[in-house]
C-alpha cells in the first residue's frame, strides 16, 4: 500500500492537495482522526483493492491524538508501509489575508475566544512535531491552485520509494527565503547583471546573462564549491532515508544570478540522479531536467501573486 498523509496549516491548501491525489486514483479521506488510521489501513488491506490511500490529518484532531501521531507514524514505517508525510505551510501574513478575503472562520476560533492571528500561531505550535517529521514541506504562499496541483502530481504521486527527489529552487531575498527550503545558498555576492540596462529585462536562462556571469571567475568558483559540497553530502542525505530535498539559491531579485546558478547546478548533477526538478519562484516557472532531455516546462498561473490562491476549499 502507498500511503500519503497530508497535514499542515489551515488555509494552506490541504484539501486541494487531497483532491489532486483523488483525481490521480488515490482513495482520499479528509480530516481523518489520527487514532483511526491504523484501523483504516487494516480494513483496506484486507479488502485488497485499495493500494493508494491519501488522508488529511490536521489540528482539528483531538490534542491527545496529535501527541500520539509520531509513535503511530513510527509503527507504520516499522511495518514497511510506503508512507509519505507531506506538510503544507504558508506565511502567517498571507494566511491572514486569505481568511480575510474569504471571510471563513479558522477551525480553532470556532469554539474559543482566540483571535485569528492567535489561532494561526497556536495551530503551528500544535502541529510542530508533525512538521518536523514530514518528508516534504510545501510552501503555498505564492502558489496558485494549478501550481499546487502540479507540485503534488510531480513530487508526490511520481515519487519512488527509497529514492531521493531533488529540487533546485531560485528565489529573491527581497521576498523572503522559501519556507520549504532544506539547504540555502546566497548568490548576492556575485556581479549583478541588473545594473546593466541592456540585461535588466533578461533572466538567468538567457544566453546574454550566462555570457555576462561567465566573464567573472568568481561565479565559476561558487558553482564549483556548491557542486563539490552537494556531491559530497547528498549521498549522506539519501542514505539517511531522506525522501525529498530542496536546495534553494537566492539573489536579490531572483531573476538573474540565482536562476543561472540553479540551471547550471542541475545540469551538472542530473547525471547522478537521473532527474531533477527546477523551480524559479520569482519567474513563475518550473520544469524537470533529465539526463537525456528537459521536460514539462510550465509557467505559473499566479506569477507569484499570493491572491491567486485562496483557502475556499481547505
């Protein structure tokens, strides 16, 4: 049986992720009480006709059930069930905007006197152990509904057991570090093409930016150092049963230097992994690189606009 557990902050898109898995053929259950998960697996296992199961477990569970969740997850893995725990998160400020825009009540405010801001903070604390145990964290702060569904399809449903799924992501520090990044490198010390008016409108995927950056030995030195570090330590992450790893590289605006570095590093390392996912957050682009060809290029429908994603179905 392949089991996907979706958890995370209310309003971060858990229901949309669950619906995406249901469309892919998973038997999907929203807001499952955690203490019933083991019984559900036993029941479906006896039936023999449900090999893909997706459930949502979140802060609507009873507090004692959330405390028991880590031991339950450990027991599932001891039984060699192919289990992925996905944690959905969103910047708290954006969550406030989403709830204000949809005028929905946060689940933790329904039976208490907490303000919306207090409920968002309390929920993150209540789910902290689940977040720390997650195999993959997805930051939906700047994802549209279509982007999120694509991420679930690409990273979750296509994931193979005992294989490290490697993602490179470029970003701009002026909009903050991605919440789902595992490793972060800073490229702001490199020469900036932005200050050349002729290059300002190009991106790190363009030949003109590549030519500019390749004219500075410092750029190649950084690429070589990061590549050597990753080649040395990625096998250690893989051998520690790590399922997903996101390497984020930032520059000031996320348009030139970080994009170039991500593309170059993915091309140099794809031979070791066979396939690497690339995301350019500020460009609204994502694609997959294989050791034979580049596939699945797409453009974000939201162009990084947080308002394009709402919590109406979460």
